[in-house]
């Protein structure tokens, strides 16, 4: 993980990994996608005297009978799913009946469009799309986990396979004895995170082809082993593919604050220059249909930030409350100047991975500094030393603390070695507090709070202290905020004198005019972020 986004939020991120997610492949015998080649195969390899509609119907009828008989003998449920259901969810009870073992959980029979050979006259074939009954085999595989195989029972038996990179990874981790926590298609934790990424990077074309060969030899016996060797081998071609960058955060609240900011500023991702960078297309000029960013809500009420480029889209959303997923999905590899054959999977991993990283980097310019990542909250929390000593947190509106900070940031303590002793600053703290009774013991107590937060450090084997660079900047910031902004603005809002809002602008001092401008800007900011004025 070497993007700007990763480096900037490294303290909030527990770990991250990148992998393929959903992969959908059309599985076809390439040379049998032409009607003339199908006719030649049936005449010369199967010695068909005439290739007619009745001959083709006989092929499909025999396969229907064989598959349904095979399912009946093996005790595999074969059902027609109700219309309008989400099949991935609907088949879950059947997977539960497998009880973790490998095999086919259920076969769904449904009527869909499929590409097949038809005979409109004797010995003349055409390739056409028809609505026919097809079969979906939902199964648990030893190497790729849960997946499904779509079988068309009509020559040349074009099929489709759908598998998931997370499921494949889970199988490999189990085989290597590596413990992991997988929830809702995501790894929340892993005992060997480096190995997790190594396995994800190893996933390749041979893993998909091996599964396709195994399943089709078992569930599509029409082609003999000799015919498969001679070229009647089904090859996978990518129809849809997803590659995701997953960042698991330590704290739910930090991730949700970050994602809220991303949603608020999502319009920036939809600008043509941003999309050109993200998708690696320098001359890209999006139209209103494909080149835009939008926020959508899923059926599970999850907000998703989405941007598109032709048939390729990029999504970003929060999963399981602690995982930020950035995911590029491609439905047409031609958009990325790549062929569809699965042998191009390594190149596709590189291209889609770069899109995800460029997306995060493109967003980083709106997240560079001013996003609440919990540092202010941590300053207010108690500090526990290695010895177990508890030091109260910092209240940044505490007058005693502000006085101490004001004393420490005097330039006299920054010159030379830039160090001080407690007795050197005691008087400088007593004066702004108007507290001559403020004691050295109280000062040491207040300094211990700053030391517990790492804002000052004690020099070894001495009684001298030194401010860290960040402590100086924070001290200046909060001292000025309190004395120059919080206090005067609060007075102007809660106890105005002389009805300042009725004074002509030229009658005010320059400083009062600036305060009035700031007050107006704060009202506009409050309305923009949803804090409406209740007055």
C-alpha cells in the first residue's frame, strides 16, 4: 500500500489488502461460435446425415433428461426460483444443508436468453438468441469456495461461470492453516496478512480454467475426451470483473467521519480531469450518461459513492462498519484496451489496481489535513504511563493550561538549546492568571499533562524540558483561538454592547468589522453543514 491516501491515514488503518472480487466469465468453445463450424462438426464428427431442427432438439432433449436424472439420483434439489428474488440470497438455505461440505447445493431451472444454434431449414444453421430453459448449479468447490455455473442445454452448450476472489482466498488460507475472520465477502482480520496479499496476487487464469475443465467434464458429458483434446474445450472469457482495495480501520467512528467527508465532496470525483486521471485516459471527455459521480443507496441502506467511464465504474463504500472498499468494476474490457481472454488477468489486476489507487489519491487533495481523525479527542483523554500512572487529559479551554502554554511558547524558551526548567516559567504563568498563589507543584502537575501527550519531553539525566515542534504549533493555535476568537466572539454573540448590529459599518473599528465578517461566514458555514440557526 503505497498511495498517498494510505500513507496519510496509516495510523487509523489496521491493515489493508487488494484482490479480485466477483468474476463472471462466458465459457464457450471459441471455434463453435460460428454456424458453419457447428454444421461441420455435427456432419463430420457426429456423422449427422441431416442437421435439422429435429436433430438439434434431440440433442437438447437428451441433455435435459440426463441432467435432471443426474440431479434426482444424487438427491440434489432442482427447483424453479420465484420471480423477483435475489438468487444469491434465496439459495442460502440450500448451502446451509451442505453443512460446510463440497458439492452442489441446488440447481435452479429458469427461462432466459441464450445464444444457440438453430436450423431454419435442413442443413442450414444460424446462431441466434432464444428464450430457453437453462440451469444454474450453485455449489461449494474445494478450491474456489461458493460459486455458480450456468449451463445452456442447447448446442454448442455455451456456459457461464461466476466465482469470487474472496471465496478462493478463504479456501487457500484454510488449506495453509492460516486463521482469518471473513464477514460478508471481506476479510476483517488475518493471522498472516502478508501471506493473504501474496495469495491474492497469485490468483490467475489457471485457477479459473482448472475449475471450468473439472465442472464441465462432470456436468457436460456431450463432448468426448478426445474431442476436448482436439479443440472442443470450453474457454473462459471475462464478461464482468471486480477488483477491490480494502482498508480495515481501527475505529468505526474514524472511518465513518472520513467517508461522510468523501460523500460530501463526491462532486470533485466526477470532474472530467479527475476521471481522466482515475481511469488512465488523458484525453477522456465524459458525457452525462457515463462520466459523472453520484451517491446511491443500496437495498441494505448503504450509501455508495460511484463514478463511471463507459462500461467501467468505480465504487466506494463502507462494509461491516470498519472496512472502506474502493472497487473498480469493468463490464467491457474493450474500454481498457484489453482482450477478454482470462490469460490477460495479470494485466487486468495491474490496470484495475492502479485505478483504485488513483481514485484514493485523487480524493486525497480534499482530505489532506482538515478531517477529524480523533487527535483532538485523544488529547482530552487521560494518559496512562508505562508504569500505570494516570494523568488527566487536556481541556483546551482550561485557563491554567492556556497560561502554561502561553508561557512555554515565549521565544526565550526556543533560542539556544530551546530548553527550560519549571522554575523558569512559574512567574510567566502566574502573571496572566493573576494568581500569585499558583505554586510550583501545580505547574509540575500541569506540565505532566503535556508530557503525557508527548507535547513536551524531558532531557535525559537533567531537570530541563523541551517543547516538541507540534506542541509549539498547537500552543500558538489554541492560545490565539481562545484569546482572539472564542472569547471575543462569544462576548459579541451572548452579551453585545451598544447594539453593534445597528451601527453603521464605517462607525465600527476595523477589528470589529473583521469579527462581524467572520460571524457572517460562520453562519453560512453552519447552514452548509446542516447546523441551522434556531434564533
